[in-house]
């Protein structure tokens, strides 16, 4: 049996693994690359396998970095089954057409620029219609049932506790007399994510392919984040400001709604009660059509909620409903939020601030020192959200320079991913430990810290695969092949990466030079020297432009 790692390698997006065994080739996930421009270019590249050779696919969950290239797969001729949990299928009916719509809109904008330059127009990665058609391939399954794909290949989907329908997949492949078991974690959830059950602990496996997003960090505990959330929100509302929460439409939005509803159960003093009353008197807007539809899917799948939440529902207290909650469905309703000066909370997608209505809310609130931008999820390098969280003084939104004067907060405890402790506990829970672990879906630093901890504490061998590496799963793990990317694409990516770095360095230079010019002790010869260096840099930039 072999696994080729074609995504989520030393990064957190583009999850895609090609498995070969028992005479079959199949995929685990087919996700979209997200983040920097050069990373997203990968989405348009040809798959590193023949689509016609793929016999079936297993999907861990609906998030676009795991499912987003399925319509591209369909567009290129794939017509075999895609096995996924029922709730994942339900959410994909919303998320994939929405992604297709975004592809069309962004491509239309890019084509207008191409036409102006006299360049040839291009097709979108896929359309909303193609995304709808690919849904015919989905085969819904339930948790905890062993499914026979072929007499030699069996799978079982287990609750990963990451989002509604997210799955840890157990895979058994029999070749001759030997059976190999591999576990793919997908994205592992926290043990204390609101609404959802804890990740399923698996008893045994031969090999483990495990995510490592927060492999170097520990999250804030639940009771701490609830109090912090209330403190941040009430302070902003007291200051007559707006709290803008960039949230992933599916998962985080519903958990925040639950958290707001649940605060009433942990009131313990007068000041806390005052803050809670402030929150309850203020309007809370969910401004994302996708989030609104996803909330309906959550309501239809309440059997997947944890015991505490189900007891709450049975008592008549719906955790996704409370006074002041309003859903804005139309673009006009969304625009009206930025014209209303009433202190409020706006929860809007996308969570990394790259597309959607959130950009309008940031444009209208980032400059305002009374407002707060509250981040509750992972921000990939290269995204607008990453820039804001990491202290950018100014950002560009719709081509306009916006000063970041609002308060910027980040509550990491809302992350849907297990932290280092959760990941280690998942490994400890195996009765029969894996022979080897592959770490995917993480930035290099997180992976390397986690790798060292696993090897020191468990003596289990760990590999952090590079893109395109194929490993044969046998007693001694063996790398048998590596897909080499075309030089042209590598150089193109390198140039884009260099451009991003230059932009950042020029911004730093701007900050430092302006600070120096304010220094009354700066000598004339220092100013002359800096000016000469800037003139030289200007010449080099002009040469690149003319070239």
C-alpha cells in the first residue's frame, strides 16, 4: 500500500492524498489551496494523477481546504463515488456551489483586467453549476459503521469533533494475506468545542496520518474564553462601538451563537451580570447567507451535538437562538448595518477576511478606534486577516488604504483544531500504537515541534512529508517516489513569493524612515545617506518595471 502526499504538506490547506492498494487508486480529500496568491495559483494546476484512474474518494469534512477542488475533479471527468458523512454531504450542498459562485465572480473580475491588457480570457476554476452537478457523486454514510468498498477495502467514519460531520477515517486494505490499517484524522477538534462531541479515540492502527495545525501551542480553556469574550464585547459596546467578528460561515459562527446563549448560565457576580445585560440588549447580526443556511443544517442535525447540548435542546432552550439575534440575508440589509450607528455585534464570513461581506464591514470599522475586530479562528499567512492580527498599521481593502485604528483581539480558544495536548492525547489513546506517524496540515514550525515531542515521549517514528512524496507502508517506511514540479511553475511561485516579501519590506522601510525623520537628532549626513539608498532602490524598481 502506498500514500502520495499531494496537499496540506508543510502548510494547512489543499488537503489531498492519493492512496494505492489492493489494485485500486483512491483519494482522501481534494481540498483547495488558500492564502497567498502563489499558493492559490496551485488550484488551477493539473492534478498530479489521472482523474480517470481514481476509483473512489473519501472526504473527511466539508471545509473548502478539504473539499474545494471536488468540482474541478468533476469538471475533468471524475464520475465515481465520494463517501462522506451525511452532515458533510448536507454542508457541501451549500459550500461547494458557494465556492463555485466565488470562482465565477473572481474570474470575471480577472478577465476584465486581461481584456484591458489585450490578454486572452480564461475559464473559472469551476462554476456554481458544475459544483451542483458534482453533488450527485456523494454517498452519505453514518458514523461507526464499517463500509465495504471492495472485498479487500473497508472504511469506517468516526466523529472528529472538528465541525458538523467531520470524520476520522479508519481504512483497512488487504493485499494477499496481509491487511494494513491506516487512520486519517482529517482535522481533529478540541475536546471542548461548543455543540460538538469530543473526537473519537481509535483503539489501534498500523499507520497514522495526522493533522498538526496547533502542534506547538496550547489553547485557552472554555471557561476562560467565555469570560474574555464577554469582557471584549461589553467594553466595545459600552464605548458605543461595533464588534466585528470575521468568522468561518460553517462551524465557528454556530459555536459563537452557542457561546453567547450559554453565557447566562455562568453568571456569578454583579459586574458579570451587568456585562451580560449589555450584550443581551445589543443586536447580534449574522451577516452571511452561507452561515445562515449552515445554521439551518446544524438545526437539522442536532443528533450529532454533545449530550449537554441535546439536554439543553430537550428543555426547550435552542442554543442557536436568543433575543437580539438577527439574520441579514440580502446585500441591502448587509449594507444597512454599516449605516446604523447602534452598538452591535456583526458576525460575517469569510473567517480569513479574503472574500465576502466581511471586507465591507472591515472597511467601515477598521479605522474607528471605538470598534473591535475580534478574530476567533486560524489566519493563514498571506491573508488579510493574518495581516490585521499581526499588527498591520494600514491595509488595502477594495483598492483603498484603510488605517487600522480599531482594537484587534484574537481568542484562540475558539479554534476548531486540537492543540498540542489534544493531538498528543489522541496518540496516547491508541491501545495498539501506530508503527509510524505522518504529520500533515501544519506550518513547518508547528510540525517540527510536534515531531520532536512525539518521538521523545512515544518513541514512534515521525515523517513530515514534502509535496509529491510517495511512501510505501511496510515494516520500514520507504519513500519510493517524488513528483517534481515544473521549473516554470516553481520560478513563477518564487517570483510571487519574492514580490510579497518585497511589499512587506518596503512597508517596513516606510515605517522606519518616517520614524527616523521625526528624530530631531538626525544629522544631515544621515538623511543624505538614507536618501541616496532610496534613490538606488528606486532605480532598481524602475528597471524591473521597464523589463
